[in-house]
C-alpha cells in the first residue's frame, strides 16, 4: 500500500494538487453569451454557479445543469466555460455551471447530494426557464456526480430528467487507478498516484467506495436501472477510465436507457479542457448540443 493511501497524506496532497491546478489557464472559446453569477441553496449549504443564457429564445428555454471535473478535490468550473458557452449557443438552453463542496473538506456523499439539490432547484416552476425540460451532465468527476445525481432523481421520484451526459467519468472507485490500463502508459493524463490521492481524499474508507452513488459501474450497482434518465456516455480511447464507462454504458443499454455511447478516437482524459485537441472538442460539443436539443424538444 502506498503512503498516498493514508488519509492525512492524501488530504495534504489533494490540497496541494488543487492549488497547482487552479493556476492553470483554462481553454476558452469566445462566444457572445450572457453570463450571470448566482448562489444556489442545497442541503449542505449554498454553492456558487454561473448561468449561461442562450442568445435568443422565443419561449422559456430548457435548462442544463453542468458539474465540473477536478478529481473531487479541485474547483474548476471555469474549465467548462467553452462547453457551457457552446451548449447555450447551439443547444439553446440555459446552462447552470455549478460548483460543489470539495474533498477533503467535504467528502462523499456531499457533492452528489448537492448536484441533486441543484437539479431540484433548477426544476422549480419559479425560474425564468422551463424546469420541466431539464438535463444534467458533467466531465470527469463531474460526470460521476451527474450519474449519481441522476440516480438519486430516479430513486427519489424526481426531478424528471430528459437526459444525462456523462463525459469520460470515473465510475469505479473500487478498482485502483494502477489497475486501469491506458495505451499511453506513463504518458497518460491520469496517473496512478493521482487516482490514489483523489479516491482517498474523497472516500477515505475503501469499504465505502463501492457505494452505488460513488461507483455506479462497479459490481452489480448498475443492474436493474430500468426507468433511469436516458444517457449519453462519452469516452476517450486512451483514457484509463474508459473501460468502466463502457461497462456502465452497456448496463444502461440493457436497461433501455442508453441513447449513445461515443468513443473519441485518439483522445485521452481531459482532451477538450486542456486545449490540446480543439477540433475534437468542437466535434464532441456539437454532439452533446445535438443530443440536448433533441432531448428537450417539445
């Protein structure tokens, strides 16, 4: 067992990683979208969020809640700015790009429950958009939180979701990152030590990592999902997390909930946020926007 598996060490490393990650400049695609900073109430306290408004709308638009990535330990909503602007512009939806509590200060299941609460808030009839046409999505850890929130919505009777979009999500925290191969080997974006830090900071007790809201693709967690929100699952060919997302997509397909599994050829984890492959990012964002338009059309 690595020293990074000890919670005090992992917590320190997670805080250090977060500070370094926040110094990176996110990839941005400038689109003329009006934004608005708000606070959203949740059972665990308020969270900050940015609203991205579509350029024009003849009727109240649909709404999409986006959860950012960052290994559960880093607040990186700005890294999804290009995606949110693209979806507001090309899908014609209001995007709620929300933050959530970060590990190690707040651990599982707090972030999942917060995203679920943001969904309930967004679904309210008191909003300026049509909360009856609601979708959720996220990239990396945000994709896992979107999956967990969609499951909570299914289990608790709401809110109704027209679509969940899971973009290269970590869906099996039981299997250690060192046992998740990538064709890139040591050059892969997700390194085994990173997974060890993230997983330990988020859920220190290994016995709890198999929880259905933390590891939806592990074991039998994804059996019997009939009736869960329709899903688009997007994987990256070279990503260590690819296999678990494919496993989940197959279980969703059995449940009749898989709209599409799309594999981005030649890409690794975070390919769109790091600005290394703007062409691939554009294609994937177009794909997501198309699915959102169809899911919320009435």
